[in-house]
C-alpha cells in the first residue's frame, strides 16, 4: 500500500465530514431518513451507525458522497459543500472516498478484477500504484489474487471481499462501509477491524453502517461515536465511546 510518511504522521482532529442540520425524507419506505442531523467526523475517528435490519443505507451513503442533495442543510467534505458546479473539485474529492456498497455494486460486463481497479484507474492512479495497493490488501486479507470472472459467476462472500479491496485501495480520506460483513463469517471481523485501524492511523475518517446487534461491542476496542437509527430516522449523536462528544 503506497502510504507516505507524511500521510502516516498526519495530524489527527481536522474535520473530514460535516453534516449541518441535514434533513432528508426517505425516498422509499425502507431508506434511512434524517431529521436536522448535525455532526462532525474528524480525521482518525470512527462513526458507527446502527440501523434496523430492514433499513437501506444506500441513499444516505450517496448523500455523503455528494451524489444526491439533502432536502435541507449542508453536507461538507474537507471543508467544501458538495453543492455547486465545481465539478473538477467534486471529481477529485470523490477520488478520496472509499465505499463498500450495500446491494448491487458491480458493472456486470466487466470481470471482477477490472471492476476492483476501475475507480482508481478512472481517477488517474498509475498501474504500479494500483498493483502495489491491491497486493498489499491481498496479503493483509490472506487472499491469493483478484478473481478474473464476471460478478454473476462469483460467490457472494468473494464479491464482498473484492468490495473491501476496491474501497481500501483508494487510500481514502473517508471510508464508508455499508454492512461490510454481510455474507462473511465471524473470522473476518478482526480483519475488518485491522483495516479500520489502518485507515484511522493514516488520519482517515471511517463510517460503518450496520444492523448487527453486537456492532457497538465489536467496535468497542476503537474509540468511536455511535448513532442509532430509530423508526427509520437518524437523529442526533448518542454518547461518545472514547472521550469526545
């Protein structure tokens, strides 16, 4: 993984993502709604969001990426509002976000290895940089190689691990994990926590959305802010684990 010493020594605490009185009605019955939500996630911090099993998180995560706009309020990434027409900045900033998607996540007419590296290639990373980063995460996860098959012919658990690699090779300032452990056995929990720790040490911010009842216990070894969605709505922060409100 290409990580400069400057990245490793980045000061902890600068805002990465801010939601300023954001409200968003559910666009369909099972999606996550927001009710004047305000919060700040800083570099080196983990935010866990516990949702109900029936709640879909895709629209909320897309809002954080600036792909869609809230009904009211502002979503600020690296001190810039996603609103406006500075498409060059938007393009660059999205290259700094890694995401494990809930639901459909692949271009079906590309092989899985092509899917994994597509975003990095699209954002101008060199072949050497991509290859080194992919190999780092293959080694870290204990996998032999990327799969050169179409997504339709690959088992869900293998697809999910390839989602991890695609998100991780971005060396993201913001990592969004939507139910990252679905289809995977318990032996992968510690692998995920190790990866999250890697990103926090680099000064990234990490958002983990899940419906696992033991989510806060699993993440408990890492200082984190925990939110709970109730009746399909995400409201203000609950207590902070690790000393910050």
